[in-house]
C-alpha cells in the first residue's frame, strides 16, 4: 500500500527546489544572441576589409616616413589615417558609433596638420597613445591555451607598435616624463571605464576581481614610483647595486627591461585573457594591460634612446612578463581546482575548454 506524502515533506521539497544555488564569483553570462543574417555578414566582411586596407596604407606611409621619404605628408597622412582607423575600430569593438568617431578623428587630425602647431601636435600624440593603448587591449580575445595567450600578447604588440609609429609621426615637443605619466594615466582611466561596462559594473568584480584590482593597483604604484621610492627610502648601497645592474644590462644586453611592462602590463594581459575564457572578471585584469600597450605606444618618443634600445627593452620586458603571466595562470588554476573529471582536465591549460565565449575579434563586445 503506497504511503501518501505528507504536506510538510512537500513543502520542504518545494523550498529546496526554489532555494538559490551557492553564490559563485563568476559573473552570470547573458544568453547568446543570434548571429547576423547573410547581408549583415557580407556588410561586416566588406567593412573589415576596407578598415584593413586603410590601416595598411597608413602603415606604408609611416614606414616611408621612417626610412626618410621626402615630404611631411607621409608622416602626417599616416598618423591621421592610423588615428581614424583606431578610433573607428575601438568604437566598433565597444558597441559605439564607429562612423561618428572615425569622422571626428579624421577631422581633428586634418585640423592638427593644417594648423601645424607644437601644442596641437603634442596633444594629438597623447590622444594617439591613449587610443592605441586601449584599442590594443580591447582587440584581444579569450585565450584558452597558453599558446593562445602568447598570440594575444603579439596581437596587442602589433597594434601598439603601429600606434607608436603614428605617435612619433606627430613629432611632439613635450616634457618626456610629463608626457609619459599623462598618457599612462589617461590610458588607465579609459581602460577601466570601458571595462566597467564589460564587467557589468563593480558588482561583477567578484572575489578574484577585487583581489586582482587591488594587487594590480599596488603593483602599478610600485612600478611607476620605484625610482622615487629608491631615492627617498633606499640605502645608498642598494641604489648603487641597482644602478650597476642597469648599466651591466645596457652594456651586455643592449637595454634594461621596462619594469612596468615586465611586472604588470604583460602578466596582467596574459592572465586576463586566459581568465576571460572562464570568467568575466578577466576583463578587470586585462584593464591593467595598458601598462604594456601604453609604454609601447609612447616608447619611441624619447629622443635620448635609440630605436634598438627601446625595442630591446620592450622585448625583454615581454619575455619576463610572459613567464610571470604563465606562473599566475598556474597558480590560478591550482587555486580553483575542481573535483570533477572535466575540472581536472581543465586544470591543464593545453586541454582547457572555453567556458565563456566572446564575440570574435572584429565584432562588438556588446
């Protein structure tokens, strides 16, 4: 004879069914939206092709100016075309109005060329640096494997190097320290404002996001102010030892790695792109990636350093930063070990599966 379930047990079952799951620090993902139709795909392909052609023409003009081609139109035209393409690309990537921002960048660039004043050219150089630094980070995609993380670092570097040539083409007349601090500060502000939307506001930070932002901010303060900290609080023997290490590196290796690139920018972008494959909080880590892309964008403005020395310093910083980024990925995966078989497979970066898809590199992020 079957027993009739009691009312209290039924109520307990209903309550258990409606009880929310334990809070996870991963931000909820929105449902995937249907892709564009055939006409939309064709229009997107044509637009991307035209954008690449404009950027290729800009790079050709900038290279011609660097090798000493006659006339200032190569440098000015390449700089204006690069700023226009990057403004269009950043607006399209972040869901803005690319036609409006691209046209605005084109008009302002032409005004700077026509007026041809040192103040306007210096301002255009700062804008180009900030635009390049943020766009180079936004154009990345989630990196499931470590090799994919290296690829994203290279993509960001290529975008930043093209922007660096455009920044140099403006021929700014600036105080170097003030220029670098201004460009880096504005790049960080623009990056975090953009990620604020991508990360669904501050409530989308989660535990890892808060830790990453706090640690990244402390590392930023240390890497930016380390010279002043050493001068104020370091012993003379420590300062002499570090100066000797810098001199040895420049004499034997050709350059000394840029600390902000090696200790913050590259590790943040490496770990952030890998985290974005699983959690939206990875965008908050990627925001510190401008600590790599901004120094690349303004690195060649320094007249006291050769192109070779600047390139070697950035290259050494990228290599060291990649090693630190891989270490952060290993620690993150070890700290978030899973009990399921899929989780154990995901703990191996080479076998990880993308859990959080994002739009393609040439599509809007929202």
